[in-house]
C-alpha cells in the first residue's frame, strides 16, 4: 500500500519517468520517509 502510494506520487504527481535512476531514487525516498514517519508515531 505504501509502495503504491509512493509510486503514484513519483510517477503520477511529479511525472518522473519510471525508466530512470532518478525515478527509482525519488520513489524509494518517498516510500522510506513515509515508512519511518509511521513507525515513529
């Protein structure tokens, strides 16, 4: 669920291409940031 949301933000909202390293990095960063934020609560 979190991964799909991170991919939606990266590839849908920010419109970064899936075929680039930048897209992978941004998607991972968003996913990891959300995951860490949830665990801290």
